[in-house]
């Protein structure tokens, strides 16, 4: 089961002087015990659907052409969009980045702060990978001897001579 859950509990109509009115759907996103909400228009769902078709086989999306001002139709669309998002989550073990971006999920999956670093269950294994950072810095290539040296020096000499706790 995915650590992501979504629901669309509500929608609201917006009227703009520049364009005709439109509907905004509120998406509640629950991930690893943290909840946030995003608001999306149907056109954003439609754009997501077109992009998802390039990488996965998404479920059917509710019809694009409806009477936006009829509350019963808008409720059916809300329910259909909620089912659409939930189906994508259920049918895909790895969620596409474009889908995570749509839901404003930046770090996926994240490890709750209370979880031990020693826990290696399947959910935290992927998220517990550390980012790699250099341990030491070389001022010159350790594989090359300085010019003019005819004497062979082992690689360890070049690496360790910069550390004060090693005596070479």
C-alpha cells in the first residue's frame, strides 16, 4: 500500500472578469502522516492526464465537456477526479514524478523523524539512502606522481600523507 492518500472533499466556482467562470477542486493529500491541500482546475487534471499517457496507462478521466454551473454534474466530476487520482496511486507501484509534482509532493517517500535509521522495512529502505558527499578532497590527482619523481610511491602514500594522524 502506498504511503500517499488523496481525496477531493470539495470544489468551488470562481468567476473572473477576464474569462468565464471555472471550478477549482480542493485535493487533500496525506503522506506519511503529513497532510496538505492543493487546488487544481479541471484543465490541470487534463494536462496531467496527457503527460501521464507518455509514461503509464492512466485510467479514464471524467469528460472534459460538462455544464460547469450544474451542481449535480460538478459533484459527479469531483467524485470522478477523486477516483482517477486514487486509481493512479493503486495501480502504480512507483508514482511518476509528474504525478507527484501535480500533488506538490517534493520528497517521496519521506522518512518520519521518529523512525530509526536502523529500520530497513521496504518503505524506508528506499528513503533511507544517504546522499553521497566527498569524504576527502585531493589537491592533486593521487594516481599521478609529481613530475621529476623517478621513485615509485604507493598510492596510499599520496592519499594518507595529507592526514595528520598518519605518519608516512
